[in-house]
């Protein structure tokens, strides 16, 4: 099942988009939205730099793997917001099939499944406040279709470094395909092709009418 546009933006809002290679907490070379060589495709190398568009494209490719993992693991139909929450969880932890969560989903015991999801709040044996909050947001998404309203994404030219916020309206999200689902809920102010592309289309339309 494809992740909805709101779900994709929610994951981007949780993650950082980094344009040069860096080593993650485990010492693995990483770039873009948590992309490593293990994900396939582009293999990060020291000193590599990519554009925001390339990072978004890598993210779309990586996300497809987690969509397939969730679908295979839970083995049942889900609402779009439920699927989005589980894809976000697996993108962060890789644990959709590593405990009892998927079995509880299969059995239809969603409350117990979300209780199990809340247990994934540690890194290096320590409870991290950021993970506690992320699990709570994923539960709210799964149970109540609550999504953040994302107008900007966090971009780092290097890690560590200074963050800058890039408007979602400036991003080309067409790499996610035409089958992107938009679940019910408050409208997200997204203009996937960006303002410049829209202006070019308008100019072309005016010129075509005159000719």
C-alpha cells in the first residue's frame, strides 16, 4: 500500500535531510533522508554531495521498501493513516517484523499493537525523549488519523551543521508517483511542483491562447 502524501511529509518532518555524507550513530556513511548503502541504489561515499531533489528521489525509492515490508508483515487491509503510521515506525526502527507488533495487527488487536509500538523508545539502551514523542505521534496517526501540518522540511548542508527550513511548496514530489493517496483530514498546503513551475505553465497557457 502506498504511503499518503501526508504520511510522506510526516516522515520527512521527523527526519533530517542532509545533502553531504556523514556518519550516523553507528558509524555508517549516510546521506539524504537516512539513506545508506544497505538500502540499495546510490552508495554514499566520503565527501559526496547531492541536491534536495536527489535526496527526495532517494527517499521515495527507500520508502517503497518499507511499504512492502509493512504490507507483507501485517497481512491485512489497513486504512491509509494506519499504514502511514506503520511505515513511519518501520522507516525509523526497521522492526515491523521483529517483535509482536505485526502479530497483534494481524489479529486485529490494534490497541495492544500500539502499546507494543510505544516500547521502541530506546537507542543504545537509553530512553530518548525524541523517540518517546515520535512513537506518541505515530500512535495518534494510527488511531485518530492525526497528521502534522508540514509547510517546511529541515535541510542540513552538512551534519553536524546549521539547519535551514525549505518550503514544501518548492519541492518536486512527483517522484512519489500519481498513485499517492491523500487520507481524510485537514488539508495540507502542498504545491508539489512549486511556484516557479506553476508560473511557467501560466505563461505558456497565455502564449498558446494568443497564438
